[in-house]
């Protein structure tokens, strides 16, 4: 009970209101260390913000 009380009660609420968890990744394009707000999947490229925008625009206009 003590354990549960410690985690349930204390400071600042639920799963959604806390600070967003960030994951350290390396950009598949430029190789820069960056962070993403989702858990990167194995085998999938992850991009830093700049490259993400770049690729997003690129695939949109190219195909
Ligand atoms: Zn990048």
C-alpha cells in the first residue's frame, strides 16, 4: 500500500498531463542526434525535425 500511495498520490497527475517523454535518436538523414516524442521503431528511419519537414515536403511534391 505504501508503494502505491507514493506514486498515486504525490505530485501532478495522470499520464497525459506530465512532461512528454522524449527518446534519443540519431537522424537517419543528417546523422544528427535529436529527440522524438515517440518510441522509434526498429528498422524505420527517424529524422530530426528539419529532415522530417524536408522529407515530408519532398514526398508530397515528388509523387
Ligand atoms: Zn536530420
